[in-house]
């Protein structure tokens, strides 16, 4: 009877180690699928899209002009330059105190 108990413990331990391996694999897969947070101020004015060929593009929210935004080859410099030049972006409101004329 003591031999049966030992066999049960060994089987239970092997099953527990297999479940740990499965849990570790799922953690690694979930980290690989997670997309990075967009840190550039350009993304406040652009929307990220993927065209039919699988190319990542950023589309201006105001004039709908497209820029390539693949992180390995292209950055956000072109989009930031577009923000300064785009005629359709609403004007910035002057927040300074205005002068009162008497």
C-alpha cells in the first residue's frame, strides 16, 4: 500500500510540472503579441492603419494624408513636420491673458 502512495505522489508532481510549463508558454506568447505604446505627440493627430498589402501607415485626422510608419524603417518625424504645415488642423487657441481696452 505504501508503494501505491509513492506512485501517486510522483504522478501528481509530474502533472504539476507540466501545468507550469504550459503556464510559462502562455505568458511568453502573450508578451510577444503585446503592441508597444505610441509615445510620440504625432499620434494625437494621426490614426494608425494597415493597408491591404500589410504596410503600416499613419493617416492625418484632418486632411487624410498618409505617411509610412513602420517602426523599423520609418519614424514619426515626417508626421510631426506635417502637423506644423497642415492647413486643416484647427488653430491653437491663445491662452495668454488678453489686453483690455478702456
